[in-house]
C-alpha cells in the first residue's frame, strides 16, 4: 500500500528575491518534503530554500512534478515522502532550438512551446526564424535590423 502525504502548503525562502536573471544567476535549490504521514492529519508542509527567486522557481517546478491530485478526496498529495532534493543546473546555458524557417509552426503551437520551457528548466530559446542571409524579419524592438542584415559597413 502506497503512503500518501497530504500537501498542506509550502514555505519558500529565497535569500535574494530580486536577483537579475543571467547565465551566472544561481538557480540552485533545496526541496524538503517531510514524512508527516504519521501525524493524525497526515499533512505535510513543503520547504524550498534557494539563493534567488529563480532557484525557488526551479524548486517549485520540481515540486509540481511530484504532486498529484486525488479526485476522490479532492486533495493534493505527494507519494513516497520523505523527499529531500538538492539540485542545481548542470549547465548554465540550457537551450531549445525552434526552426520555423524550415518547419512551419502555427503561432498557438509556438506559444505552447515557449510556455513549456520552464517545465524542462530551459533558460534559452534559440529561434531560427528566417533562412535568409539578409535577415528580412521586421522587428519593432530593433527597426534597423532588417536594413543592415548580416553585412557590415565594409561589405
């Protein structure tokens, strides 16, 4: 018989909750889920400790992969407690390449891909948007980009 601990809440502590995101940002975290199944209520409070809010976010993502909803009791539970996870990204640069220049993706599909990046703890989207040497993609953020393309002033 599998033990189920009821998830009663989470306590999240980030030492630097306003850190700026860069490839050097510390995304490590410690996720602790105690075995409180022996208490009368069977409720567990999860704790996530991290250096930055980005580590806390990674810890929450791991927690979301451990939590299940029981439709019979209408409560969330975590199987196999206790859990103690100490984790950090092995690589600073974790990328997904999307090549819409050669393989068309409808906008809703592309948006789902972008929204799913945190689930896999990816931090960079490499979008191969056009397959042209001059980069003819207009950009409101960089309006001069299509005009200059790949060529320098000397070419």
